[in-house]
């Protein structure tokens, strides 16, 4: 196990990119890092999404979706030799006015510790820096309450679509 320690800024940037940020960890024995710069291994990403219960998608289409995304964020369990992807989300949009969040996933072993909320906070911070004022997301009915609890507003029918507005 990786001991609890803070990564130096140089180590963080070298391993995860300039905009990487440590994530509050529920376990003092592990270090978690958000990154929008670290490349994704498509097989590892696909396994994460399968582990949360989603159906498999053709990898070539996943690659194309990632290439056309405005923002891609991974949540990594830090290991100096082999970091593990434990969370993911991506956004599409025009990069100016609006964005839509897709594919939010946290590995089942890491769920229930506030990491999904931290992932959403990190994404919204990045979108605020881009001066995007309106963010939309589509969520399965079983997780809509998760987003409402974070201040997202439901669409009028209250089904799958939520909105977040910058203050």
C-alpha cells in the first residue's frame, strides 16, 4: 500500500499533468489524484465502466467520444509505478457558454466516501475557469438524488436531466 503523504507539486505534475489536484482520500493509506491531462488506457476505462454496471461500448467509439470531449477527468489511485483509474467523467460542449457532463463513474470499491461529489466539484471548478455558466447532465433515475443533493436543479419533469448554474 502507498503510505499517506502529499505528492510534491513536481511529482504531481510529472505523473498527472500540470492541472492535477490531490483528492481528499477516505483512507489515509492511499493517495487519490484528479487529472485532466493523464492519458486514459481504453481497456482500463472500459473495465471501470463495466464495474459500475454499464454495458460495453466499442473501444473505437469510446476513443472518438474522448477525442471530441471538451473535458475528460480521471480520478487515479496513486501508485508510483502503476496508477489505477478509480473514477471518471467527461464533458462535451462549446467551451464558451454551455457544457454537458457525461459518464460519471466511481469504482464500486470507492463509492460511498464522497469521491463522486469531489469529482463533480473538480469538474465544475474547471468549467468555471472556462467561464461556462450553464452545465447540464443526464443521469439515470437512481442517481438523480445524488446530484440534487449537490445543488443541481431538476428539469421540469424531474426525470433524468439536471442543471447547474454558475453564481
